């Protein structure tokens, strides 16, 4: 296969972890006979510094014409203390999601047996957890009309959803559930919100098309509880943008493997793959960041092209490294810590 | 003191746990020389069955003219599966909050040493947790304009906040922080929402009036994570209605003491006190429900009247019962389980 991949390394540790994912992906390409052309482009604070905005048109051109986007991380402390500043890395993120139509954010949370002790939860609560959130990413209160009235003394944000937006996301959820345990949970606040009632009735109407999928409906506050109590009772969960923002982050810390969690944001034409961790500015350039989440994101990318064996080879390499203790200091547990680059080299050599 | 207390027992186990709180409160009144007049009124499914609506005007009259409201629980399975049904117990709850102006929901989460093992979190994560959420309760997306367009295919919910609403809630937060460790966390999503930016700028402007309080600002997704990782790093948290709904429920399960957590909803004129647990329909009438959260809610009520010693006497009785193993089956751990009524009798006798 010939693949054109847009490479958005971003800020902080982004470039370092992206380098390792490129290295491991190139090893995959060589082994399986693919040809990858990497197209680097600016984003985040790096792009603001260079051209004055976090998601420049030139970057959009690169992404739009790529087969997929591999993304590092964005964010820089100099933008952290003024959320109302006109130019911020996050604005670039939202603009990119909308412009590329990345409507479905896929966020798995699973456990690695060797990392269970890192979980804040007791072992018996977290063991066996393997769930996936599908978060709607281009609608809802993030993108509705917002502003001020009464000389700035009244603020408003409008949350809007159309039936088509819900159907598009829910379809992905049903399809994903069919490839897993056929359990789907629709998370909403239908006892209060009209948008949630639209979500619920739309999903209910789709149930007949997937008779094998067992669908449950839970309120967002109840899910926020059960995720901590019995995370392993969930499989596939679908939800709207803001609920997804909160719940996927909550889910990410329960496994003890947050530093290893990949994600995908799927669009109709192009999809984007990125680790869920941030840009860890303090670690920049120190060769200590864990590249595994980015490597696993690249694995999701291969699998999304239908290259399942390739994805599996990358996952296997990560598992092998974990077992062999070839890990960065966050996972070293007092033992020997390898550098970012050395872990990348080891993974590439073990493909 | 002469106290007129509206008594809204509600549904399921509500009446049983309320009975115990009344009993223990009466023991307090006798010991400290107060006179309590209880004014029962209908609410929830019980009110729908009797008069067709969950918060009838007659109940509102009773609450409005009372010094405080003691509330049990509402909700019944027959209303659970159709969130768009026109008459539901929850509608009564929202109507009551708005009509009584209960703008500040006070939700503490703390641990009881004897219950630490019930927490889903590891002991070292949860030990020492003692935090309070102040959730705004009468504004935001719960009460903004909502509806449908495009023949029902588009739904919207409007989230609105005024500076005055934020100030009123934040003032309570600063004041509460002053009586505790002087740490206040404002939870928002100011990197995306205009209402959150209003929250943040309003709280920032109030900082100068409370120079001793150390204020931090955190995004709601980050708080959803840190609540699971390091709950004991928080003290007082203030937030808007929907974020508060999700985060207070998340917080409630981490302590292992969910069944014991009280809450208060404060208004300008009257305030309401209730356990955070639900109406557990399955347990109705079985004399197995744990009345302690309701008794602790009554303790909050006394403290809110400035009757600190009275509140402390009730808390002490609960602690003593926990130590003595005078508990309902949820806390019995295989040991002897007492009935709802017997626990209430014991608490009253130990005032
Ligand atoms: C940075 C922020 C705008 C973003 C979001 O809320 O979507 C982030 O929290 C995420 O989840 O990707
Ligand atoms: C029943 C529901 C409307 C209510 C809310 O969301 O406020 C409940 O979850 C609560 O937190 O008291």
C-alpha cells in the first residue's frame, strides 16, 4: 500500500514521541511491503510562533490531502493562564476537528496486566477493563453560538444537535459493538436536556437495524459513578461532545495505563490518530517521554486502513517491551529506565 | 429555638429514613430545649399519584413558609423508562429548586475510617479525603431555553449565566473556604465555553476580597481525572449546574461512604437538606435502608441554623453507631445487621 501521512508533531514532547512512531511505522512498512510518505506540518504553539495561528491553512491542505494524520500533542504553558486570549493552541484543535470533519473520537481504555498496580482503583475493580468511548467531536455546545449580552454580564453557549449528527456517530457505535461484545451504552441526560432526548430517541430508532446489539441508556451522572465503581461492566459507550470530554478523561486514569492510551478521530474522508496524553512541556527534549501511546496510535491507523496484521505487530512489540522491561522512567518502577529514543529503537527492531 | 420544618419524605425508602431523622432530631430538640414542628407535604411519584404533579402548589406553600425543608428521596421505576414523559418526579425537583431559589447545592465527600475498605480506590489514594462541592443549582443549561426545530430533527439547549448568579454562588464558596483550609478550586471549561469564561473572570475579580483564600482554576475534564487520582488534594470546589451534577456524583462514590453522604441546597430564604442516595424502590418497606445519610442531613440543617453543638451531637451519635457496629446490612460486612428503625432508635437514645 502507498500511504501519505500528514505528520503533526506539535508541542512539548510531541516531536520526540512522533519520531518513534515514525521509526516503528517505517519498520512495519519495510516488513510488510508498504510505502509511507510522511508530510510534516505545523500545529499548536509551534504554529502560532511560526505563522501566528495554531492550525494554518497550509497545514489544513496537507491534512486534507493525506490518507491519515498522525498527531503528537499540543499546548504550551505560555498559553495556559488566559483562556480568553484570542489565539490559543486549543482553538487550532477545534478548528482542525471541524475543518477535517473528525466527528467520531474513539477513545479506548484497557489494562496491561503489568501496569494494574498503577491504577488508583483496587485490582479487583479494574481487572479486565476493556471499554471504548465514541465521543461526538464536531457538534454540541463546543460549536453552537456563544457570546455575551447585557454589557458582558450575561454569557451564553448554545448546545445544538441534529438527528443526522447523532445517527452518524451512533452508526459507528453500533458497528463497533458488533465487532466486540455487542453491548452498547448510550450516555445522555435525557431527563433534563432536549438534545439528550433527541440522542436517545434517535438511538432507540436505530436499534431495530442491529437486533444483536444490546443497548442500554444511562444518565451521564450515573456513568460518572459506575466508571469508578465497575469500569469492567462497560464495553462500547457513545455520547455527545461535552459529556465525552469529561468521561473519556475520567476513564483514562482508572486503568493505570493512561500514558499508553491511543486514540483516533474519524472523519468521512480523513482520520487522525494521537496519544491521549498532553505535551508535558517540562519533559521536552529530555528523552524521557513514553512513546508507546503514539506507537499504539499508529497501530490504530494501520488497522483503520484494514491492515490488521500490521497493527497487531506493533501492539505485540509494545507488549513485548513491557514484559522485557524496556520502558521509560514513568513505567520503570525503580528499575532501569530507557530513553524515548531507545524504546523507539527497540520497538522498531522487534517488528 | 422554635423551628418549623417542612417534611418531604417522597418515594421508596424516603419515608422510612425520614422517620429516623425526625426521631433523632426530636431527641436533639428535647436535649437542647428546642421546639420543632414538622409539616409533612407530598412530593415525587407519591405526589403525582395523589394530585397529578410532583411538586404541587400546596407543597410549595408549606416549604416557602418553613424555616427549612428536610427531604427524603424521589423516583419510582414506573417513570424510569421514558425520560420525555410529560410528568416525571424529576420535573418536580427542578421546579422546587427554582421556586424556592435553592441556588447552592452543598455536597461534601468525606471518609469514615471504618468504611475505607468499601472504596473502589486504594486506601492511600482516598485516605484523608474531605472535600465539598458547591454546585450552582438554579441556572445554566438546566433552565435555559430548550426545544426543537426542523420538524423535530434539530434539538437545542441553551446554557445561560449572569454575573450575579456566579457571584452569589462564588461568595458562598469563598466563605466556606475561609472556614476550612482556605483553598478554593473553580471548575470550568473556559478554554471552550463563554459561560465558563464569565465564571472564571467573575471569580478572579472576587479574589481581592478574600486575600487569604488560595484560588485555583481547573478545567472540568482535568478535575474528573484528579478526583479519581488524588481526591484528597481538593478542599472546596465551586462549579456550574451540569458540571456539578456529573462531578458530585463521581466524587460521591470514591469515598466508600456514599450511603452516608448528606447534602444541603441553600436558598436566600429557605434551605433544603437531603441524603444524596436515591429512593431504592426495591428496598421500600423492608426496614433495611440506611438512615444515617438522612440523619447527617438533619445535622447539616441544625448547623445551618447556627446550632453547631446540636449538629455535632448528631454526628457523634452516627460515629459511635459505626464504631459499635449498629449499622444496616449495607455496612454490616457479614456481621449483625440492624433494621432502619433500630438504628434510628439507637441514634436517638445516644443523643
Ligand atoms: C483542549 C480542549 C479544547 C479539548 C476538548 O475539550 O475537546 C481536550 O480537552 C480534548 O479532550 O481533546
Ligand atoms: C434527577 C436529576 C434532574 C438531578 C439533576 O441532574 O440535578 C439529579 O441527578 C441530581 O443531581 O439531583
